[in-house]
């Protein structure tokens, strides 16, 4: 008997998202899909709706219209607490600043999303730290790490709970060029190996080059116009 196989659901799926604040419409029916292991960059000028899109995709806000799906599960209709619990297990988050907890050591910071989702694989966390070049630093407090090292910890933390997708908001924006390239390459390589979809929001052309495809957001809609990147420094 022939086995019927079904394609894996999208790691991240947004369908016709709309959002307005008072008289200002920020998103106008935005749709996107990120497959497992795929890296998608979203670019656009300030005020184009990128931050609002990230908040909706991350379940930090509820869209006024449209749907948000994580790995085949619709999440915008869930209650706040249920959505937060799902986010801890299904989404990895990397921001421009690392947001490590200063009173927790490196290993404890990486394990934090796992603990929030009822997991806690120390061997996996230590393995991720080794893969980002921080073997032997598990007991170190963040305050003695360099900026690049802290962002490497943030990358390991984002992947620790085996998320379906990673949302990265200008993840190298606070780093110098060499560290930015290294961190970006680590994030993309590890996510692809883990089969996690990645959505990168960036103004940096170098970072966008790591993506499989790039979407340009302008006035709350995706456009075919070429992205207008900020000058590299």
C-alpha cells in the first residue's frame, strides 16, 4: 500500500494581517510564510510596519484582522497565558540587544526558555554553547562577556527549546562588523541545521544576504520595489 506523505506545515505563517492604531493603518493585509529551515529577511524603512509585524508574529499583540500560525497551530485566537506558554516552546527570539539576565550564568540564561516551557535539557544547552564557540563558559556571568559573546549566548538561547521558528529583530545591530558577520552566520547555520524557520528583520544588506529570500515592507504592505538599505558602516 502506498504511503501518503503530507508536507510539513510552515514554521511561521501570517495570513492577511491588518492592524491600525487610531486613524493610522499600520499593516494592510500582510501575508507571509516561512518554511522549516528557510531564512526570510524583511526590510523596510522606519515606520513601514516591521515592529508591528514582529509583535503580531511573536504573539505579543493580537491582530485586528487575519491569522497567525506557528507550526500548523493557529495562535492569535488563544488566550494570553496559553499563547505565552506556546511561545516559550515554539518560538526563539533574538533582539538587537541580548537581554541576558545578569544574575544568571550563561548556561542558566540559555536554559531559561526551556524551563518556561517545562523542558530543561542541560546537555543540549551546553552543546549549543559549544557550537557558538563558548565551551567552558557555562558558569560565566554575562557581565564579563564581550558584546559578541553575549549575542552568541542569545542565539543559543533562541534555539535551546527546539523552536519551530526564530524571530530575529536586528540581531547584529549593536555589534561591530566582524562580530555581526560571525553571529549572523551562526544564527542562520544553526537554525537551518535544526530545521527552524528564521524571520530576520534588518536594515543591514550584509545580514539580508544570508536569507533565502527578502521581502520589502513599505506603508504596511509588501512591495516588489528593491529594498533601500542603510549604508554599511
